[in-house]
């Protein structure tokens, strides 16, 4: 059996093992880790919005280690250039000819730290890499390895010197979520583990290799979703377009993202079929960053996630009787 033909049970065991391993390093965030991993095994990119110090970088690095993926981190700054992340032509002294030197995007999992600090031109270069899975240098396209996944972070409490991601770019992320603070007991456990470990670093053991991770991604194609649930997904997305506090509802790309994430959620739950609860659970992470608030809602500081949740609550859940 090749890694590309991973049976469902084996795929479910691999994702469970990855989650367990990451949770050894990131304490008290199992649900968030499962959500982020759902995005990655659905072959999507993830946007993390949260304050500094809540383990965004640790989470990305730990997932890469547990999944056996090559990892790169880029700290985005106002003076970073597209070539700093995609690569550039350099002169080969031996042949006296220009050769392409790959940038940090040539990896399996890229952490784009504080992505909104990069100017629009650099953000666009990252967008091409995320969407097209390739970069272009001097008119020549260079294909990125597979898997190629991005976890990007933003700090919501600092706006000075930032370039907010436009809606079209936000739409490229399969899901957007936050880490949140750990509970009091989890924070004590975090400190206790650090004291007992006697070192900052947590040594993680890979639960699989990159080829197996790709096979896990491909196994999602075998997750069944009832046609009535596809209609339910469409109804949820269309409900966001009818929400009067939203200027723009979610696009069909949002519908596709929702279906991808629900199949990943089913795999994480050890099921080979999607349930209505999977869809309801994934609606806000998949859709809230794809909608645009009306001027009134924006002025009142309305959370887009609350409006998506309200739209979801209005749509009847289909009864799946045989």
C-alpha cells in the first residue's frame, strides 16, 4: 500500500496522533489545534488573529514537527520585498549565469508572521504563491512543493504601520480563527510542565511524514456528504447574502471552503461522513472573514462572526432520514 492510498481508519489515526503530539507543546488548546489542522488537511491556508504571546508561532511550528513537514518562518515588516519570500535570481559565479535561488516559500508549512505589516506588493506575491502554488521570477514560473500550506498571523491590537489585508486576499484563507487565552488551570499546567521539563523547548516526535500527510489530505475525497447537506451549505451561505447588516455576503468560494472543512471535521471526529453539526461548527471559521459589514454595523463595532452565526441559526437543519 502506498501513502497515496491511505485507508480511512489509518488517516483518522494519523490526524489523532498529530493532534495529541501538538497538544504536548501547546497546552489547553485542543479544540483550536483541531480546527487549524482541519484547515491544513483540507489543503487550505489559515489566518490566526490574536494578541502576542498566545502560542501562535508555537502552534505552527509544533504542527509542522508533528506532521513531518518542512517549516519556514518569515517575519513580515514594512520593508520586506517580494523577492525576500519568493526567491530571486543570483549570479552563479561558476557559470557566470543567473540562477534562481528559492525563497522561504519553498517549504511545506510557511508561518507568515504579522502578515499585515508587509506592503501590498509583498502581500500580492504571497497571495500568488498561496493561490497558484507557484511563484514567478523573471517571467519563469516555479512550482512549489506539495504540500504547501500557510499559517499567517495578525496582531489585532496594533494598527500603526500595518496594511490591512483586502477582502479579496482574506478570501484566499480557508479559515480564520483566534487562539485565545488558556484557562487558569491550563496556564498552571503550562507552568508546571515547563518547570518539570527544565528547558523551554518541547521535543516532538513526527506522527507521519510529508507524503503521508498528503495522503491524509487526499483521503478527504472519500468522506461522504449527503446531497441534502450540500443544499444546506448553499442555504447557509446564501443566508449571509440576505443578512441586512452585511454589505456583501460570502461568495461561492466560501461554500466550497465550508464543504472542505466539514469533511476534514468529519475525519477528525473519526467519521467517514459529514453531519449537520460539522457544518454548523465550521460555518463561522469558514465564512466570517469573507463577508463585509454594512457601514452601520461597522460603526457599531459588530462582530462579523455574530452575524454569520445569526444567519446560520435562521436556516433549518435538514432531517437526514433514510
